[in-house]
């Protein structure tokens, strides 16, 4: 997924029972003044899709939902209930792009990996899917990147 797609995932987009995530919008990380402009259309028509979620991610999402529910109880009206975001600050507001990038940089440093753009995760996933035998349709962008090197 693209960072804006991940940033805009709301709990109704996740089917915890069947292990599916529906991507239908993207987040404007510039955080517009009008909350109605926070979510926009996906990059392309084909970007709207439903993805299978691994059991490991499902377990992490269930745990995260419990933590968020505790935050909602603790913060009450101060929590951004209207957004219902999965990836958010403690108060339910969107995570700024800089925080996302800084967190990713810290993870790379802790794991002794070289600096990488966060979008490289998307490409790496696609390449791993191709190597595991996934249909070329699902890894086209990554294949183009690898083939051009």
C-alpha cells in the first residue's frame, strides 16, 4: 500500500473476521483546514482494491483496536471519534508525514539497514510476492523497478 492509503485506513475498512482490508481513499498528509478534504481519491482507479491480511497482522490489528478503545474511553470527547483511523496519534488524529518518516528512519537505524524511502516497503513487498510465485499482475510496479536496474 502507499503511505497515504495506509494513513487513511479506518476501522470499517478492515474485516477482522475474514482478514481483508479495503483500500478506497488516500490521506492528504498536508492536513487541510477543512476536515472534509482530509481524504481524497486513490492515485488511480485500479488503486481501489481489497487485500488479504496475514494472520500476524490480524492479531496485531486486534491488539491495536483494544489499545485504541482504551484511549477512546480515557480521552472521551477529546478523542477524534469522527475519523476512526487505524494509524493515528493517541487522540485519534492523523499522524503527520514527518512522524511517519522519522519512525521509519529510527527502525532502519535499529536494524542496521541503510536509509531508505518508506515507499521502498511497497516495492520490496511486490518483489517478495513475485519471488514467492505471485501472479505478475500483483507485482508489476516492482518488476518494472527491478527490470530497469
